[in-house]
C-alpha cells in the first residue's frame, strides 16, 4: 500500500469555495467508482480556509499517470 498527501490552494473567494464544497458534497457514483477502479482504497479531503489537503491510501496498481490518461479518455 502507498500513501499520498497532497495540498492545493483554492482561489480565495468565499462564493467559489462554497460552490466547490457543494459540488463535492454530491459526487456522482460514476466518479466514485472510477476512483476505486484506479486503485484508491481510501481518500480523505480536509479544508482549512482556502487550502485543501487530500490523503489517499492506494493499492500498488495506482499511478497518477494512468489515472490522468483514463480521465482524459472519459472527457
């Protein structure tokens, strides 16, 4: 198993952050399934003001490159 910790800064705009939060409160089932199929075993996302922290536990099958390729195919 691998563990990744990522950080991202959102645009510091309360309205945009609210919209972002609302979108992520109702994630489509297909998105959740693709996350699992990519090898993500557990994912946690935390927000402090405009900074996001994501902690992912993944299987050995996971790679950012493969996940990005698959995401581009589904656009």
